[in-house]
C-alpha cells in the first residue's frame, strides 16, 4: 500500500521463476505464485531444510522475507492479488 502511494506500479510477470523479481522505472515485476492447500507446508519444509542444512543457500527464506516486507495489511494482499499477467519481464520473441 505504501509503495503504491509512492507511485510504484506492480506487474505480475509471466515468468515462472519465483526469484525473477525486477524493479525498473518505478515498476515492480513479480512472478505469480499459485497458492494451494499444500503451498504452506511445502515452503515451510523447504525453509527448515535451508535453515538446518548448512552450507545451503536460503532462496525460499529470502523470497518470503521479501514478500513479507511487501505484505503488511490485507489491502497489500488485494493490491498484489488483483494484478494480472500483463508483462513478461525478460522473455525473448
């Protein structure tokens, strides 16, 4: 909500890599994440794996820390959820 108030635009990317987040010219492009009944347990298990198996990169933990910084209120969820796949931020013709 605060970023939108500052003029940041949000676009859902058609890219499938969750980590392909881009910010350019005031546009934050984030790949869409489909949430199912299994999403929470899957990602929590991966995060535990990242935490306990060192040295191991913490890609999933970092991704959710980033998303947690974006989502602070129910209104934040609405802003992100209403965006459609409108731009592919890096596809080739």
